[in-house]
């Protein structure tokens, strides 16, 4: 039998680390900050880690939420994270990255894309800048199509499809990612302007449409090779990403 009732002292500690963020439907539960030493290019850097969970139940009785976790299929919830560095709440200038999970690039170091490079480089840029946050969005695999569908899309790409054609051939749109929850968390952690690291104008538009004060954009190109040349070119020519020279053909 699972024991889900927490001792009162443990619950008191957790209650001080959990925030409820209201959403259009249900709620977002944000836990943190948690000290997280990270190996970044051979150096140990201290970030503050938060994780969030979207749930249909809206309550500040966190014991009730915790009780449900032991029997829930948590894989369905796709919990996302944010790594914060420096005085993110109060610093006048902060750098952020909305990073979509890439199982193959982030974990395996695949050279078919530039995601692994963008993940590590954005973290380094935040540290060099002095303060910022990396949002790691767990339900964005394959621009929103999921890992299994991404694997099938890779098969199609190996047989002549580009990334857009592969997604569309499987019945998906090119990009179905949603940033609403991440934006709600961002608003909870900071109200001052942010500068966004991205080559994708859709990410910038999502923040602007949510009423967030934007201080600017910083490009994030790199790790180009023979393995991802077509992938990167398709990003610019078909998905509207801003090229290294600053031009966006679909703007």
C-alpha cells in the first residue's frame, strides 16, 4: 500500500516551496527554487531550479495534490522546468531562452539538429550575462508532435522530405508548440523586461502578445555541420526563422 500522507514538518517545508499559478483551465503548481549545481563546459555553475505541473484541480491544499501524485500517470503531465541564474526577479537586464525539449539532441548529442548546442550555449550566455532563465519545455518534442512521431518524421527525412514536409505528411502542422504555461511561470518569476535568445520570431511574438516587456532579441546560431545543413536551411526558408544576417524571408 502506498503511503502518501506527509509528516506535518515535511508538508510545512514543501508548502513554502510550492506556488499556485492560476490558468485558464486548472492550475499550474510551481515548486522551487532548488539549488542545482550544473556541469557547464567543465565548470560547476549554481542555478536555481523550478519545476511545474499543470493539474485540473485548483487548490492551495497541497497535501491533496501530493496525495494524487502516487497514483497518477505522471508521464502524461509532461512536467517542464526553468533554470534561473542570478537575481532574476530584480535585475534590470535579464536574458531568457524558451528551449523546446529535444530528446535526440539534448540527451544523445545528435548532430541532425542544433538543439543540444542551443541548450548548452544559452545556459552559458545566461551565466556570462549575469542573470537569466532557461525554460525547458517538455511537451515540445519535434515542434509539438511527440517523440514517436518525430522518429517517423526522421524516417521520412531520410527519404527526401524536409522537416516541414515530414511533419505535414504525418498530419501535423509545421509547428504546434504553445508557450502559455511557460509565460505564466515567467510572469510569476519576473515582471521586468527580458531579452529573448531565439532565431524563431514566433517565440518573440508569443511573449509580446502576452504583454511581456521585451528588451530585445539575441540570435543563437552555431554548431553547423554537414549533418544539419538542410535542417537549418529549412528553418529559415520554410519555418520563418531569422537567419544569421538578421533577415526573415517569411516576415
